[in-house]
């Protein structure tokens, strides 16, 4: 843990991560994709936000919440092009890269880079967000 800088200024505070939000053209479709990949519950009622046509959530079994918001003029990142960078990506640990590859492709992912020998492969979800499957 990094200590806050010393000296005058506002008192430090601790923020709590509420969710990770991904922009996309179809929030419910993308929530369904990640539910098939991670398990969990799509659109579980939660006092922190309202559900609707332009917003979907996934409460995962391991705790983190992924949220998906509709963006009318959404343009997916194009990995590894710097003109449309990935902005962020998610890493998912899996015991078997080959089996995981079959499973994510069957659910609508596309391959960006599945070169052997590194211990990870790169895919895009149905809205074009890059994610990695990492052997653990």
C-alpha cells in the first residue's frame, strides 16, 4: 500500500469501487455474454443504480459488478491501433486456455491474438472490448 503524500491538504479518504462500466451499443446483450463467461446474476436489483433500457449490470459470483451502458455512437476499440486504443481491458484467469477459447468463441467473442507460448490469449467481446484469458 502506498502512503498518502505528507504535508498540508485535504484529509485522505478511501473510495470503494462500485462497478466497472463498459460502453456498448446493447447493454443487455453484453451483460448476457459476460454472465455466460463468469456466471452471476444479470440486472439484480441494487440500491446504487436504476436499471433500464440503456443500463444493465452483472453481479459476479466472485464479487465485482460489471455494468454496461448504451452509447448511441459507440465505436469499439481496435487493438492494437493507437488511433482507437483499447482504453482498458479485463483479464480472466482460466485453467485451460484451449477449452476457454472454445467457450468464449461459442458465446460470441472474436480472436484478436491467440499466439501460443505466452500463457494468455486476447479476444474481443461482442461489442469489441478487448479481454484476455490468462492461464492460472
